[in-house]
C-alpha cells in the first residue's frame, strides 16, 4: 500500500525551519489544458496538504500552491512571474527562498531548477514532469533502499570508464564516449544537506552520464554508431558521429520530421545523456518520467543541467531548447540486447545481457 507520508519522509526528510513549495504549471492559449494535466494539479494539491500536515508535526512551513504559465518546452527557461495565494509573485524569488521545491509540471523544469540550485544555498528540488496519480501504485511505491543500491552498483561500474557499448535488439550498435565525464545517480534520496546533485526526478531510479561532447580542443568525441528509434510504428535510424545525429534514415513521415527537426537547429542533435533506469516498480506506459526509470535510455539536446556543455545559448533560439529521452525498457518496441561499460585497460562490465540487468 502506498503511504505518501512515508515517501515524503524517506525521500526528503524535511526538517524544522524549512520552507517547502509545491509548484505547478498552468495551461495557456498556446498550450491548451487537458484532463491529465488537471489531474496532476489536483495531485499536487494533495501532496501540498500532506507536506502541510507533516510540517505541523515537524516544525517546517509550506507555501500556498505556486503556479506559473507553462513554458511549452521541456527544460526551457521559466517565466519571470508566477502566482501564489491569488497574487502575482516573482517566481525566481519564491523558488530561491524555498529550501525544498516539488515541481509537478506538464513540461520539465529540471534544467532551470538545476541552475537555481547552482546559485542558491540550502536548496533542493524534485522535478516530476508528467507525473500521474497511478504512479503512487507503481514507481513511487518502490523500495528506494533497493533502488539506491542498484544505482550505486552501476555508478561504481562507470567510474573511470571510457565507453558504453550498446547493442540494440535490432542489431544496431552505438558507442557512447564516457571520457571527461562522471556518472551521477538519481536514487530517490534528497535530504537537506545531501552531498552531490540537489535535484532529482521523482519517481527516481537511474544512473546517468552525459557523453563527452568534444568540447576540448583537439579531442573529438568517440560517440558513434547507429541508434534505432520506433515512433508511430515507424522505425527510424539515427546515424551518430562525434556525439551528434548526423543522418536520419527512413522513408516515412517520422524520419522526415526528425530530419527537419535536427536540421533546423544542430544543438538538438547533440547526444545529451545515456542512462540506466533500475526502478523495478516502474511501468512502461508512454510517460517518459516513469518509462526511463524502467530501463536503458538516451537523450538528445540540452545537457548542461546534467553535467554537459550544451545549454540554452547553444540553440538558435530559446524556443528550440529540448532535452528528449528515448527509452528501451521492457514494453518498448526496441530493447537492449547487451550493454557493456568498457575501461581503459579493456576490462568490460556487463550491465545488461539478453535484456536483463546483470548488476
């Protein structure tokens, strides 16, 4: 049985004197509302009330619900103003003045929250774009001690590695360059004063890394290969060289759309993340927030919020900013045949074999 109060304590352990803000985005003329979005805002109010009840016991405060106009883009910059308690407020001031932020949004706010954390002391946040009430019976109900242990095993395997060698069930293969980078864990623990990354996704459960993007003069990225993607029952091949999608192969409308998408702004073609989702309670339903915690995934576009170098200024315009994950977990049309972490001495650590985790 899901216990929200237990989850809030296990994940955040909020302390006396803290100030918590639960944040949602609101539909606009450009971004129309829908039933799932409305249900998420209702869920956010339930969580805010649970925090308020816990705060009365522990001695911390909870703001009225904070909202802002939807950005319309995942990981786009947040607007200047929002609303709280029926009043217009300076959104950045409200966020930076909080010690814990829960962002239950339609469009991911992870990247801007990372930059707030970098400039703010005593700040942490959980980004929950696309979260659904049903996840309280799946990924949110996981044993997070077990999730953390699996994240750590993969994190240890990645330490000092050079390559992530991935073979897809289609027979295609891609090598992701891990040099110049360090892996990070989104393991579902975010207490006050936690060392390391003060931003997590929730539901949690992945170890991730940004492939080397070739920013060091004279040192090109080794990321190369072919990545298969299925969308709308159409398989498209992304041919990757030097950590960028250089060619989109396919004969249908999906291939045509992706080719135009990458050609319009080359920053979108950047390979921005490679990750292993390890939350065994996560279900693949088409919601990326949960899907990515169920298995291997990679992403294209913005990477600076995860430790890379491609940020908003790398794109032709802020409206073009994107960080999009593609997932290959059980339940997806393409999965992973094998994934090895390769070290400089040639040692290989197998993370996935025949579609199953080996760590």
